[in-house]
């Protein structure tokens, strides 16, 4: 039962048909089959959060998710976060407030924070810190990342989109 088969994955509103083995992870399917390389492979062990994507709106670690379990679900990756060709408010906030340096961790942080703001548009600093606790960054020291999420949340609460 190790045969590869074609899986249909719905990613960012598009349909991808990808040839996967039973043990192909969603991360591998996205990066190596669908060629959506915005989602990053850090540890491949569930420890760094770099591979975070949304599955039916919930943040999941794509390195710990089998591609076959993503069939029939709506997957959103960092490539699907921009709105009408423009960076999302959260993405702009990361850029404008120095919340990224090398940028390797940024897709994972932005996916986690996107889920947070969808569920809780007015998070406290503690709630932001708790939500992002599973995402690791080796460059920024985290403070600017948390501030960027706070600033984006304040703008959204103020009616910006
Ligand atoms: S690559 Fe998935 S958690 Fe690190
Ligand atoms: S900006 Fe480099 S790891 Fe976070």
C-alpha cells in the first residue's frame, strides 16, 4: 500500500493535482509538488512553526500533516494572504515595523497571526505572545513581531482593511 496516487489539493482557491506517496507530508506536497515554496521547512519536526499553513482556517504544522489528510480541506498558504495583489495589513505591518530580518520565519508567523486576528480581532499582548509561542525566530528577538501584530490589530479595529 505504498503506491503513489494523485491527490487533489485546494490551495489558495486553486486546485492542484499532486502525485504523493501515503507518507508525503503537506509541506512536501506544497513545496515540492505544487511549487509553493513560501511555506518554509525549518526543523521538519514540529518544533519551529516555519511550515505553518491554514487548513479550513485553523493553523496547522504542514510538516506534521499528511498530504492525504488535506484532501477536501481548504488550504491557505503565505502565497494566498495578499489581497487583490497587495500585501495584507498584517504583512505590511511586519514590513513597516521591522518584524522581519532574514524573513525565513515570517510566513509561519504571519499564518499564525492571521488565524489569531480572524478569531480574536482585539487580542491582548499576552494572547499574541501565547499564540505565537510555537513560532521560532532566530533574528528579531520577537518584540517587533508582537508589536507588528498589535499595530495591525489596532488598524483592523479602526476600520482599515
Ligand atoms: S518545519 Fe514544521 S514545525 Fe518546523
Ligand atoms: S527573521 Fe530570521 S528567523 Fe525570523
